C-alpha cells in the first residue's frame, strides 16, 4: 500500500518542475548575442530558438494530452521530465545550430504537456475547496522562474558559455524529476481516452475560436520586441552585466503585473483585457520611440513598463476561455484549456517570427511598433466579440418581451 504523501510536498515537486520549465522557455532571450557569435548566425535566425520552442509547446499541449490520456499520471510526469532534461542536454552539447533547435523543440514538447498534466495533478491531490490555491502554488514555479531563473541562466552563460545555461536548466529538471519520483502519488485518477469529438465541438464554437485568437494576438504581440530585449538594451549602451540586473527587475515587474492582472480580471475579463491591451500597446509604442531617440533612461523605463503590462493579461485570458468552455462545452474544459495553452504559444511564435523579419529587413529598433500592431488586432477582436454579445443580448431581450 502506498504511503500517503502530503499534498503540499506534491505541489512542491510540481513547482520545482515548473521552475525548470519556466526558465527554459525564455532562457535563449538572454543568450541570443552569445548564440549569434557561437554559430555565426544572424540575430533573426537566433530568434528561432524562441519561436520554434513556442511552436513545440503549441503542438505538444493538445497532441500529447490526447495521446497520453490513459497513462499513469506519475509515470507520465517522470517521462515528461526525462524528455525535458534530454532536450536541454541536446541543446547544451549541440555541435550545430540545427541540433540546438532540435533540442529546443524536444524540451518544448515536454513543456506543452506538462502545463496540461500538472494543473490536473495539483487539483487532484487536494480537497475541492483548495483546488484553485493548489494550482496557484504550482504556477509560482513559473513566476519565480521569470523573476530569477532566466536572469540566473543568462548570468551563468555570460560568466562561462551559453552551453552551461542549458546544463543549469537540465540540472534543475533533474531535481524536479527526483522530487516527482518521491512526491507525486502513484495512484492518481487517470483521465482516460480523450473524446476526439471535443475537437469538433470546440472549433465549431465561434466564441471559443475568437477567444483563442484574442489570446494569440494579445499575448503574442509582446514577443516581437521581448525576444530581442537583450540586444535592444545593449543598444541603449547597457553592459552585459547590467542587462542581467535589468532582466531581474523586469521579472519582478512581470510578477507584479500577473498579480494585478488576476485581481482586475476576476469580475469582467473582457472589459479588463481591453484596458490591459491598451496599456501594453502604449508601452510598446513608448519603447519604439525610445529606441529611435536612443535615451537610455527612457529606454530602461520603457522596458520595465513592458514587463509590467506584457503578461498582465494572462489570468484574464485563461479565465475567459474557462468561462466560455463551462458555458458552451462543459465536457471539454480540459481540452479547451490545452488549446488555450497552444494559443499562447502560437502568439509567441507569431510575435517572435514577426520580430525576426523586422530585425532582418528594417532593424531591431522597429520590433516594438510591429508588436503594438499585433496587440491592436486583439483589441479589435474583443470589440467585435462585445458587439456580438450585445446583439445576442438584445435578441434575447426581444424574445422575452414577445
């Protein structure tokens, strides 16, 4: 008989894994200048380490969630972390840029399914009244990674080589693997085979499809500029060591933005999102202006404001999709959530790819303004959704009167 494991210890194991995975997602943002020199590639090509990772998460979240529905949850978590460690070690020892990209994609596939599975495990190990809190504890690993993991990985790369940064992430992943082997219960509920008809129910539902597009554009616009934040900051005259410190403060601003965004989106997600996206657009335009005039103080302020507003929208975007799924496809909430994870990463791919094209053809200074245009699309989509909702409400009111 399995010895009872404290739910808090299980959540700790998940948080360690989340820290490793959160660090891996954006680690190459701080390493781009070093990767460019090491492989003699362009900055735009180096940006593929971000965009292809996001594409891997996009594919991994829904596809692997479907394929592993009958797997034991603990064994699945161990398999996820083994894949993650292997991908990062492959990246660390990559002899060519292509092999580096392959390592990034393998780690990304693990990232995608981790986001789906870990949330369910966190909810399963506690009583129903603590489920939301348990999921929040698990996600603290991602927040802490943003604040400390990425800058620490960047610092390690600057002091040694970029390869050591990926080895650092692999070691943290190994700690997560060990923690999971001891602290994740062996006999958790198994979801079973995913109903493939859910794909049809979700993608024939216009409000849900619109919500995925809002997520992709609203979240992704930031990455046209964020992917190249290190070289942008260096362009203002900041040294490599100063960039590490700025990235730490940037991470703190992200954590603050996430917390504030969660509170603001509790009541009316759409109303809050349109305001958040407006602030994000303003921050991106401000960063664009400061890159043109080259003022380092204003540039620093613009970068930190971008950190504050960049991911403030995440809680609202997640809540909105869950609310729609509960309303329209209550039997497919988990699958809808997986597709929203995919939408976040489609946004990253979109933003970083646009940033790469702009960097190659116009220069890095123009990436923020193109990011602002992408976010504008999200605002226009929300306005269209609200218009449709108003029309439906009027029709319902007319039917009641009749």
